[in-house]
């Protein structure tokens, strides 16, 4: 084959003898390169849109009063939520504890 070294003659002969496999390998390499480009492009678009959204929220405009108000509202909401969650379980636990202790002394809590 035109004065090529034996190694390269074998490579070209193998590529030529299995054309379907060679075409599939070339196609898959092209798909892989396209996928890498698509992922890199989407990463750039996401980073740009996140930055634009952050800048649209006007992040440096919050005053100390705004931050304190947000903090207090958050504390009050979490406090109310915990009260509504804990109060029924606390009452149930107290009832079970009272019934257990009443059973130790052989009397009923409700009578």
C-alpha cells in the first residue's frame, strides 16, 4: 500500500474491511463531540440566566430594616408552625404520661 509501514497498512486494511463499524465509530465520536458542546452551551445559558435573575432582583437595595423585618417574619412563621405541630403532640404525650402514672396507682384519670 504505497510504501506504508506494516502497522499503518494493517490499520487501513482493518478500517476498510469493516466499513459499517468504522462509520459507526465516526458517527459516535461526532455525537460525543456534539453532546459535549451542547452541555457546555447549556451550562453557559443557565449561568447567564441565573445571573440575570439575580441582577433583576436588585440585590443591593435591601436596607437594615428590610433585613430585620424579613428575619422577624421568618421567626414568627416558624414559631407559629412549630406551635401548631408541637401542641397536639405535647397534649397527646401528656395524656399518655398521665394514663401511665394513673395505672401505676390504680386509678383512672377521667374519673
